[in-house]
């Protein structure tokens, strides 16, 4: 089994590889942050309700712990403004999407 390398032309994009790249680089990290975000609160007195096999669990995170952070690994080729050569369609687009999703989640989660 071989994986396609970075595409150098639009004609060489393979749908399966595009979908796998998006699944790994954007869907996976986004869904992980979604699942963990209720447990990351470090301030406030909100109760967090988690549905666990039909049971409701109230979780109150400690307020005396350091702030939590999310770190996603991206790449320079994910920069839209730094794209001087083109190519690498699936990888570039998936990393660019990760950068945007990370920025967007940061705005919501800092509230």
C-alpha cells in the first residue's frame, strides 16, 4: 500500500487521500477538543453535565488549577499568505483548516 505524496497539480488530487488528510488533520483534532472542552474550564462555578450511557453526571472542575491550553500541530505550508509555490493541495488545505479551526475555537473557549 502506498500513499500519494504531495500533489504537484490539481489533476493529481485523489479523493480518498483528500478525505483521509481532512479526517486526520481537522476532523480528529476538532472532535477531540469538542469532547474535552467541558472538562477544561478553570474558572467559574458552572456545573458540567456529561451524558454517560444515559446517566447525567455533574462535574465541577477545580478553580485553583492553572489554565488549560489546547495545542494543535500545524505546518508552515498551512499558511495562506506564505503559499508562494502552490502544490501540496490536500496537506495545505487540511493544515489551513486546522489553523482556522484552532483560532475559532480559541475565541469561544476563552469566553
